[in-house]
């Protein structure tokens, strides 16, 4: 090892804060303090540093260029990976991009004579305080800069000075950034005692590491962390373990700090990896250097637990930056004392680095195909993904084969065509040909009738436009006019129907014009009136129910008017926003959309087939109230919390407290559900007796899991579960404003719902995706209600595939957590199965689907490891 400290590499005795070597090794850049308050950037010739004869040769230039465009101290300098640009960051809030030119750019009044001419091509303005560090991404696609303004800015290097995004998750000075060499992440370290990892595909936070930095003091000017050359781990600056200064190794697999680098006596300020992979005994490893406030420099190899070289007291002040030469074993470091040290190692000391071809081959062994494109996730980080992808393909192939065989077995064939041939003896041989199913005619619907009545059917001649799903169940029909109600209508007494012919005609008209009946419903379903005044079919149905033998008449008490139907409903929080839009008409479909946004971006959408009356949102649940007298609950990741709840009348008031939901209907009935325990606490309890003359409902809320009803008479009531009665709680002089909720409804059996999947209608691919994502969850709950394990598993996988295709990581994580169960062995999983299906099998199927989307591979790795641990 050779150590050289040339006295002529200096900034006029001012501190040097940054150092970097051109990728081809011919130039050295230093940045720091200049004369007065101005910053200084200098570019040096490396030849006289490497060779003593050239150093003594007066014809060999030493200082190639001196740049003084920064109005304050220069904190960082970094060459681009191809050596075209040089980026400098200063205390003047600016990042300047330099490029070598043929023309002179000497500063007026400066005594420096520049041999090379470098021009400030771009000045990047975006930070509001001093910039401490900059870093180029893989392929020089982006430039990242961090600042005292607590932010990290990502610049588009192809379109300077365009800002791609601004990362604002830190709460204190950001003093270091490092790019993942694979291009999937970027890391930043801050004085808020955290190191954050951000995804490059959406610039969202992937992980936050804080435990190793809790005891650290903010005494370092820089926190120059770095990502390993092979991308397997991050080495942080300024961490502590047992009150001792260390550098922390953070594993890429789960971004957990699992190992310390011990040796420095004071805080570590900078970390820098050699750009090449090294090899020893057929094992690849990486080399890196760490500089500290204790004025020492340590050289580490990833195959050893201790540093291979430690150099003490090479400076008189803390080390501020360190750099490696790409194509040699040379290292350089700078200090606040204004000097620079160069070190040259031998292969016996630190090893032999790989060639470019060997380096690329080594990276392919770790990650497969290498694209080096920021945000493009075609790199497999976990080999188990290949196994699960193959499993998913086999499952899909098996399902397609089973469906094809089942279709052939269930399809009778006709053989009215044949092939005729003759053998050598002259005899005829006839070979029949299968021409497909004979079931080419439209379906015929038959409904059960009393023995003395005729069967109602649709034939191709009389009902050419009848479709089965128009008659069986209409999800938009508030009266739920399904097959079962047609049967009830057919069984009405002769007194209600003057003659058989008249009834047959009316029923036939109902069947023959489903489209008109559907259009009529949509036209009238937006009315704010009560159900009995809405549509004619509902009046007929209500009369039929009231006239049934043995049915008691229901006297409705004081009416609590439901809210008027609005075109849009909003709920806005500082972190999210929920928007409901009613009566959207597209491609001859009328639907209603619930949209969830975070930071101005749409996270998910849910489609409702009934208008939304009320919207109520808490931090745990989103409640939707629909005009078809049902309640729908959604989590903040867009998943259903429970099946749809049917009410006895329109919802008028809703209150939510955590996962407790309180609903009061227009018939003065009260419902309370506890979603955390999947339990109904109060079912249709009437509060009609609480209303005196001219007394109205003022407010409702939930306290201690019980409903609290406030009236305009300043009286407040609550329900006692012990006494099963309403009791007077107190007299209130003031009442708070009430909020609303959302509603939905479950219609028909699972097979009928499956036949009405909107994918077969004239909708765009985006619409189909929204419908499948929304309704597959409903089908899954329907299968659970019907105890159909086969259909439950089918719709579970449909829902998972839809979430995977849309990259819904939060929803998938929620599902996987529920299926995984408790991880701690002392905890007992009381529910290991769903409808006789092991939850671990469902989780394995879900992971097979998740493995097909490489952007979710970290989620796959996390739960794949947890499942193996639990198993």
C-alpha cells in the first residue's frame, strides 16, 4: 500500500468537503470553501499524482480548471457515470451541472488560468436551503439531491431542469442519498435519525429504518451512506450500538439492520463502495471504505467481519468524503483540514476486481436479466418467485383443461355430416364428424306455477330479446323483483287477478320487456321519496306482501327523513379523500362510483349498482349507504369488511366509531354492528316511543359500543345491552353535526350473480377491470354465505388476480395477514380454515398470483418467509 498526500491539491488552505474521480481515472474534482464566503470547485490532473516524475515536470499541468460560480460553499461533487457531466451542490441552494467545452469560461477578476474549460450547462433551482449531497442514478437517467430543507429532489437528467418528484418524508436535514445499482430503490439518510428507502416505480416510501440511529447525536456535517455494488445491502453512516459509533449494514431482502461495522471511535461521516465486484476463491465480494470524525479511514471487504486495513491520523480534521477509482485499486479521501490523501493498494491486500463481462455475469447470477432501467421491474430478487410463477401457470393450465373437458362432456353432438372413403377391398368406410353442441337456441325460462295454472315460458318466436339475466335478478332494482317474487306473484289469489288470461298477459308483458322495465327503474330510482311511492312494481309487491295470509300489518312510527340524493358526495382528510359520484352513464350502463385518493392519486375505485345516499368515513372503515336499503362497508385499501346488510327502510342517519357502525332508518329502527368481531349488537330496535310532539332527531353517535341518540328536546338516550332497553342518558344543551354513510346490497344466489358479470357487456377494458375488482369481492362473500367452498376459492383467486394486476399492495397485504394468522408460537390460531379450506393453502395460492407481478416481489418474499416460519 502506498499513501500520498500532495500538498499542491488544496483550496488555498480552506476546507475541502467533497471529492470524486472521473470514471476513466484521468481527472479529480474537489469541492469546498473558496475565498471569503464563495464556494470553489477545482478539477485536477491525475497523472502527476500517480507519477513522481510527472509531478516534478513543470510542463505537466496539475490544476486543470477552477470554477467559482457557487455563491456559497460547495458541499458535494459527483461525475456522471459516463463522465459527460459534473454535478456540484452548494450552500447557495443550487445544483449546477457542468460540461467540458472548447470556449473559455474564466471568471472576471480571477487570477486562475484554466487549461480546460468547463461551462455551467444547467442551474437547478428547487431547494429552499443548502444542498448537501447529490447522486447519479444507474444509466444517468436521474440525478438526486438532498438538502437542509428536509427534502430529496429527483431531477430528470434528460430534460434538465425538469423535476420528476420531491420526496418529503423526512422531518430534519437530509444529508445523504444513494441509488440502488439495480435501479429499483433510492436510499436517503437524515438528521431525523432515520434512513428511508424509496421505490423508483412510484416514488413512494418502501421502508424506514430508525432503531440503529435513535441514540445518535446530530454532530456530523454529512451522512453519506452508500449502496453496495452488488445491490445486496446498504451501509449507513453515523449509527450506534451500545453507545459505540458503528456503521449499520441494512439487508436488501427486508431492509432490516442486522450487522454492525465496529472500529471507529467517533461517528462515521461517509461510505463509498468500489464500483467493481471482486473475487477470491470463486467467491464474489465487494470492497468499500468508511471515513470518520476520528480522522481514520477503514477499508472493508464483505467476506470479512473486520476491516482489512485501518489508517489512523492521516488528517488533522474529520474526513468529509471518500472515492474509489473505477478501473484501479486507488482510493482518495478529503478532510476539513483542506488536504487530500491518495492510497494505492495491491491485489494481495484487497483482491482482484472483475472485468466488465465478469461483473455483468455476476450480477445476472443474482438478479437474472439486467435492464438497468429505473422503475422497470423485470428483475427477480427472490428465486422462489420462479417456482410460484410455474405453479400459477400450472394452475391456470389445469383450470383451462378442466373447463375444456367439462364443456366437451356436457355438449351433445350431432353427426349429420360425415366423411366417406373406400378401403383397398372396395368397401365403404364412413367417419362421423362432430359439429358442436345442438344447444344453439336462446334459453327458455320456466317458472313454477300452481297445478291449476299454465307454465310461463319464453320462446324464440314470441320473446326474441329476452335474456336470462334480465329476469332472474336485477341488481339495480330496489324492489328486488327476482324469480322468487315472480313465483309469489304467480301464486296470488284469483280475487287479486280477475281471470287467468288477464294475469298471464300482465306477467307476459313483464317478461317481454325487461329493458323498458329496467329503464323505468333507473328513471325513478333517484327520487327522494319513500319506497312505497317509487315505482309501480314496488307498490304491487308491497300490496302482495300486505295481503298475504297470516301477515301482520306494520305501523311505521315517526319518519326520519333520509337525505336527498346528490350527484356527488365528498369526504376530505389531510391524508386521503373519498368521492362518490352517482348516476354515471357509460356504454348503456348506469352505475355509481366510489373513488379513493391519496396525495392526489387514485388508489382504488369501487362500483355500486345503486345510488349512494350517505357517506361516512373513519380511520378504520368507509361506510356506504345506498338507495336500495343496504349498508356496504369498505376498508381504506378498498376491500369489503363484511357482507351487505339489509335494512327495513331507507337509512337516514349513520355514525361510525372505529369499526362500530350505527344506522337509523326512516322507520325509526336502530342497527349497530361491530365489524371487529363480525357481530350484530343491535338489530332493528325501534325508537319511535322516544319522539314526542314536534321532536326531531338531532344527532347520533357511538360511545362505549352503544348508540347515543340526541333529540331536539335536548334529551340524550342510549341503549343498555344488559337491560335490553333504551335509557335516558342526560339532557344535552348542544349537539354536534351528524355525518352520513354508504350502502350496498347482495342479490340472488352466487350462480345468478356470476352469470351477470359485467365483463360480457359493452364496456371498456378499464370499466371491466373496475367491475371485476368490485364485484368479485361480493361474489366471494356470497359464496361464503352459501357455504360453497369451491365457488369461494374460485372468486377468491379472481379477486387476488385483479388486485395483483392493478398493483394493490395494501389490499393484498391485508388479505395475506388475515390468511397467515398469528406468527408467535404462544398465540393460538382458532380459525385455521375457511369453509373447510386451509388458510395456508389459500395463502399459497395468493402468493402464486402475487409472484406474477415483479413489482410486488418484496410482498411475496415477506409472506413466503413468514409462511415457512409458521409452517
